C-alpha cells in the first residue's frame, strides 16, 4: 500500500538521488541540485527552506517525490521544481497523485499558479505529455535554452 508524507527523514536525501538516477533523464548536476534542496528542507524545514516535499513510499521504500515552492517576488505563484517516480513504478499513477496533492496544498496556502519548466529533448516527450494530460497549459518554448536543440518549455497549472 502506498503511503505519502511531507516530513523528510535523512535517508530521503539519498532516495531523491536514487529516484532521479533511476529515470535516466537527469544530468549529475541536476541530481546534485535536487539532493541539496532535500538536504536544506531536512535541516531547516519547509518554513525556512521554502521547499515543500511530498514523499511516496511503498512498503517503507521511497519510490517517488515532488518538490515545489513559492516563486520569489510573487503574490500567489509556485514553482514545481521536481516530480519524479522511480523507473520501477513508472505508469503506476503515482505521479498523478503527487500532482493532485501539490495542487491541493498550493490552493490551501493561497496559491493560484503552479509554474512548471521542462526540457525540450525528445527524451522528455512523455513528461510533456504527462503535464498536458494532467491539464497543464504549455505557454512558452525557449529554443536552445539548455543546449543547442534543447528548449525550455514552460507550463502553467491554474489552481
């Protein structure tokens, strides 16, 4: 049975790395950034760090997570920094549940917009389709943003 929690424990920092590495989507430096956000949340809490995490566990093993936070200098916008599901759980619906949970939490704390950025590489086509199927609107594509041939796509989920 899947369980969800918002309080990080120290082992979650490595679990975040393991999940991202399992997908084959992320560069090492991206994995490092995600684990740094988890470390900061673990050490300082979400109030001070500004990073919210939701962890999905199955039989005590972390299998997915989301990380999001308030967009600086905005009244009601939030950024989805990470949402990732371990490759062994892909297609199980966990990502959709995590999206729904973060959408509900952002609404509870007064948020109106969730901004999502992702890559334009072909590897990310399933990710882009996931956001579109969930109801996110593709608002912008910045060509050659991450690298030549790798655009940044910006989605919006209205809360």
